[in-house]
C-alpha cells in the first residue's frame, strides 16, 4: 500500500480548512519509524502555531503544505527507516511529534525513533494519546526547569486544566507538597489528584493564603503570573508555560515543551505504578477531526479530545 486516509490542510487556516482524504503513505527516512496510528490527540491553538505550517517556530521558514495536524500519537511500529535498531515492527509506542513535522491525524505517520517511548501497559491507545504533550509539559516544567524533588513546596496554577491536572499528579507522585488554584466546582477533583490545598481562583486571592513556595508552575499567565512572585520564598522559581516572566526579576523561567523520550519513560512508569492517569473527555473518529478542533475553542474541559484512527 502506498496510500492512506489522512486529515490534511492545503492552505493555512482553522478547522474549516481540514479535509479527510486519501494521501500518500509516508516512507520512514534514516532514523525514523513508520507508526501505524491507533489514536491521536488534538491541542487547543495548534492551528495557530507557525510551526504547524512551516519548518520553523517563528514562521520564517519554508511553508509545509499540505500538512497533517495532531502532535500526540499512540500506535504500533509498522516499518523501520535505515539505522533504527531500538525498535521492532509490532512494538507499541507513543510520543510527542516535533511541531515542525506532519502529525498523527492519519493512518500512518513517520516519526524520529528517538522521540518515541514504549506505551504504558496500564493504558489503552486512546488514553495514551492524551499523555505526551500535557505530560511532558508538566514533567519538564516541574522537574527539568523547576528542579522539583521530594519535599518541594509547589503551587500549580490551573490545577484542573490539561497541563495542571497532570502536574498536580506528577508533583504528588514525586513527594512534593502541592497547592493548586482551581475553580470552586473543581476543588474536589483537584484534591483527588493529589493537591493538599486548593485555592478558589475566583473567590480567593491565592497570595493571601499561600507563602514560602519553592516553585510556582504557571499555566495561566497575565495577572496570575505577576501576583505569583509574592508567594515565592527567596530563591524560589517561577516557571511559566504561557509567557516569559518579568526579566527584571531573578528566578523566572519560560520554556516550550520538547519531545523527550526520557520524560515519556518517567511518565509511563508513573502510569503503570498507578500514580498518574491522563483524562480523556471525548473520543472522535478521524473523519471528525475538524469537529474536534472546533470543540477545543469552546468552554473548559477535564480531559483531552482524542481521535481514534484505527
């Protein structure tokens, strides 16, 4: 077979430009594997990223059209490119596809072998596909950039959100003392994830109730980020996934999540140990990919929207 079913966009735009069609089946290059996609996950704002449409993050690179969206994949290795020795045909894998490459809204996708990890045994493909982006963002924000370890006092903003809900679980699993902000209606949900204290972000001011934090993970930005400086201990860190913190202050860090096999392996271990569970709100077939992206723009959700491909 040299063709497959895929969702592609032939011009830049929103969900309205996505078309389900027959497309060429990719051939893995050196260092790549061909993954038969079982499930993929979609991310809010993905169709606005320059990296989705070009070969650079700032849009200065060459355009890539047509493009296949969706950067989170769970599937089975179908073929190996030259030089790949760590995987075998039939291995079940998952990963975060580099943002400047075609994604997983297709029956097959070619992925660098180095960014894939073995699928957690405790999860099916749908729930596994919900883990890579939010999971790696939480892991890299807390551990790689934030230095979190057992005993760290951490405040997670947006504890009921996609990244925040994973971050609360990861921090708790690593032995941190976790405080989170969330809406009053989600407080019990966030406590169930492992937060020892939950602050209602609408009815309470977290800076009046929280102090001496070693680390703040900011998934909200704006005024919330600025007010977060008041709750840090001297020498504490404010790590944001939204926008760079005030450069005039020490201890502020901003990062963009990167594909990372080692991080995925740590997340998979937590999943299989029962201390981490990604949440899926809804599963849609590949033919309804445009609908999935439209749904991302409305309301708040407690879990990912997943495409079931096979």
